[in-house]
C-alpha cells in the first residue's frame, strides 16, 4: 500500500499569483507547495486591458486606470494575507503594447514587486503544465484562449512535446474581432497540428469555459463542474450554435463574457476543423496552476491529484486517524475484481467512507453523494465523479440512487460495480464501526475467484446475523465468491 501512504500532499506555503491578462486581472492566493494547490482567495476584475490594442498598438489610458485601481485593491489583500511569495505575470496585452511602461511602472510600485512579462512560448507552456496538473494521462493539445492571443502546446502521455520556434502563440484572442478566414489562416500556419489530429483538445480560458457552463446550465442531467467536462463535437457544436445565434445572451454565460463569445467560438471552430479532436475537454486549471506545478519536486508532481485531494478532505471528515488506509488494506482483494481504472476510484471512496458521519442519518447517503459531486478535486472525469458519488450513497443507504443523473450517466456495468463497491464499504463499516484496529484485525485474501474473510478469536463476536446479511448483499453483485472463515 506504499503508493497510498500519506505524502507531502497539502503544502505549507501561502503563495499569491496575480495574472494580468488582456481581458481580466485575477488574484488567487493558494496554499501551495503540495500536489494540490488549494485556492484560499480568488477574485477577478474584467479590465479589458487589451481592448483596442490591435488598432492602436497601445494600452488605453482609461483601461490602465481601471487596471491600476484593481491592483491597488489586490496589493492590500496580498499584504494583509502574510504571503510567503507573490508572483505577478502579464501576458499578450502588456507584451505587445508600445506604451507598456505606462502601466508596468505604476503597477510595480503598487504591488511592491516586479512584473514578469511572459512570452508566447512561456504562456503556452504554463497553460499546458496546468492541464497536466489537473488531469491523469493527458494526450492531445492544450489551447489557452485569452483576450489577445491563443497559446497552443502539444502533450503526449502527460509530457510536453517540442514546438517549432514561433508556433506556440497566435494573435487571435477573443477581444480581436477577426473574420473566420483570418483565424483559419492563422491556425493553418501551425504545421505541427497535423501530428495531433484525432486526440483530445484541452480548452483553457474563461471564455471557453463559459461554453461549458452554458451547457451545464441547460442540461437536465447536470453536473455543475466545468473542470473535466468532456463534450463530443456534435454536442459542442449544438451549444456553440445556440450561443452564436443569441450573440452570447444565453443562460449560463456570465454577462462580462457575452460580447466575446462569438469570437471565442470562431477560434474554437477553426481549431476543431484543424485538429478533428475526439472530444473537447474543458480545464479549470491553466497557467497559474502550471506555474505552481513546475515548482513541485518530482515526488509531489508524480502523486495522483485525485488521491491528494481526497486525502486532504478525508483528514477533515474522518472520525479516526488511519481509518481510510485500514479500509483500503482490507478492500484490496475486493478492489482487484474491479476494472483497473476503477481501482483508484474505489480507494478514494474508502478514504471518504466517513464523509457524512456528522450528518443526520436519514440524509447521509444523499448528502455524501452531493459532496462528492461538488468536491473540489481534480484528476477525475465527470462519469468517474458520478460513480464515486453513487458508491458513497450506497455505502450509507444500501441501494443504488434513483436520481436520473446516476442512471443516465453510468452504464449498467458501471452501476453494478458501484453497487458492489458501495456494499463492500457498507459491510466493512457496519462490521467494525470504522475503527482502524478492528479493520486491521480482519484478514481478506483472494484465491482465484474467491475472497476469504478471516477473524482472530477475540473478534468472533463481530460475526452476527446483520454482518451475514451484509455479506449476502455484496454477494448479489460480487464477481467473486465471499467465504467467511469462522474463528
């Protein structure tokens, strides 16, 4: 079980990142240094610093004033947050403006630190590292759409691939009112895209995420989390058509994003035409998270982000220290009968088996499911999140949830495996009360298609009619025969 022992998961540093983009300026304060960056403060102001830059080549004085006003507020928050470090970076608008000094000098004076101006290669790289940080086994192209530019970076097996010089960034951001022909021509200059046809396209940037938010808002079986939302091209095209026809005036699109939606859709369509991706995966992680991820040591960077996040929450909720790991140890023979991609999900559920112990008993199942559906963890797809929510519901209530989201998003096989896993958790938690010492006394061994449960003499009293009923419930869904060896 060494891969699931506690690591340096959570970090002990407070790091502030100020992201000065062409459209907005954002301050995020993270608890950083561990595998999962945990935002403690997150605020954005739409300043549109890059508006009009294409025509004049300069930052507008009124936009500069708005941006400096925003940075004045952010500097006070950062100063009173007792940060270990404040990093400030700017992207396309500041990078291209001939009068950048009119903004940079007063901004640095307000913040009390230097502002790093990223070039297109750095911006693409950090956005891609953010995607790698937030997913498991990334394969495709990370595309980050900002107000002034589009950054692209190919990824294979969660590794950055080389890009020819000058082919990481295109000046086709969502604030630039360009014709489709111009956008298509710019995308066509990137010859390396041909080598990545048919893979996933990872969409980074708030304007593209607004498309996913609109899709979620208008979906009957909805899961209101953008990160990890994966849309096939036909589904995405229907949503983009609706937004395009309404000029962005669609439920779920934030008002500040609406005027840019047509241009953002234009760019996304041209990329889809060029890459013919299997699907578009929306990422809530981008350059900011990429900067933090790059600073991790190799040990922390290699930790499964789902396990890191789950361990953090388990530490807040479980009654007994070590309960989750003790459960995993007993469950391993049961987990071995699941499809391999479900192993990490089942272990995560074991770590969260006490998720709702403080809630009113009649509501523990539904509340635990809701907590999983909204849990701030990454490294998990939407169907995987729904599967975990179903498992925790079953752990408390002993039956599969009736809600349409669960039955509509999971296959029959996935529902069966969720029932099996949830009932194993229910059996073991009812048997031991979640006490790690009792869990540690149980021996579970796999022999071919059978699982043997053995108990020491001093635990004989745990084998009651209720426990036998719990074993029978597992057996109805189990791919293995369960045999209880009497002490």
